[in-house]
C-alpha cells in the first residue's frame, strides 16, 4: 500500500525539520509526499501592485519549493515519490482540500512557523490544523526534535467515549513500523476506580491493540496535565497521541498556562487522532 503524506512548509527550519522527520519515520515504506506552500496577497492592493505582488509571491513560492525538492530528493529512497504544490489561499483550507483530493493518510508539520512567537511552543497554524483537519491524523513535530527510533507511544484517555478501530490506524501503523510499544494511560482522582462503561472501552482497546506491545497504566492525581507530563518523562516516551473529540481540545491542551505543566510536549511529537464520524 502506498502511504500519502502531506507536509506543509513555509520554508522555515521548523517546517524542513518536520519534512525530514516524516521521511525518516516512513523510510522503509512506499510513500508519496505532497509538499505544500501557500501564499496570499491582500485583495485591497491597487490592481497593478496586486498583479506584481501576486507574481512575486507565486515565484517566491515555486522557487522555495524547488529548493525543498532538491533537498529531499538528493538522497531519496527509491520507493519515495515527491510532489510540490504551490497554492494561493488560506493554509488550513488548502490543506483540507488536499486531504480530500489526494486521499491523504497523515499530515506531518512543524509545531511553529516562521511567523510564530518564540514564546509559543505550538504555533497557531499547527493548533488550527489539529483542530480543523478531520479527514486524517495530524502529526506535529517540535522544532528541535530530530528523528530517533520511536520506542514508546503514550495514549492518554479517560475511557469515557466509544472507540472505533479505524481511528487508531495511524498510531498502530507507526507502532508497527517502529516496533514500538503503546502505553495507554488514565489519570484518576483519589479513591476513584473505573466504572463498567470505562472497563468496556478499555477492553475495546485491548482488542484493537492485540498483537502489539501494549500496556495499560493508571495514575492517581487530581492534576491530569502534570500527571501526564511526569509519566512521559519517567518512561522516556518519544511520542504522545490524543483522540480529539472535544471542540478546541488542542487550543486548551496547548495554551501557554498549560504548556508550563506540559513542557515535555516541546520535545516529543504529538499525534492528533480524530473521530472521523464527525
């Protein structure tokens, strides 16, 4: 099966790092990579200036993509194919269209773009992509994270919603490719145990992950975010996956006050899984 991967770029180091990560992660897989750059020109610009600016923006985009293409194809695997796409328009809307048009399996992007604040661990476009791209998972790569073999993926959950097997396909694929373990984690308040519905949902996951190196863990702590962070650091995990069912989930998780508790997210990739029924 050929895997289709979308990698947006603004030609920043962070974006190139994410592309390099994707290529390394799927090194032995047959893949088609779509490398996308978008550009916009303000509509209220005078007509002549608008035309010149549009042409300049288009040339900057295509020239930049050619440089990226030269870089990624210099030592490419024979089973990797690359396409560059330059589009005028909004990045998120263009990505959503490409996910549908090209049947994209996963989006891999940097956590910050060239224009994002240094104070933000996650840039606004990355958070929007995690929230709004529902057609496939989004894998966000922190700016200073270079690819190393994935040994462990942590999946935090409260077991409160029913899972569907296909929603985990990307995480399962990555675990199989990397021969990594999956650790399912729940954070519980003191004196609370799993109820019948939670146990049923946990058993679903045991069935879905059968044949994989998968274990189930619980931590007693009233602060979910700090508990996850401690677990990540203590276990040496190098990827975390979330099921994004709740609106604005990633805006909440990755907001600056919470990032102070979840600082480890700045060093490991985050895989945003989606309920495709929405």
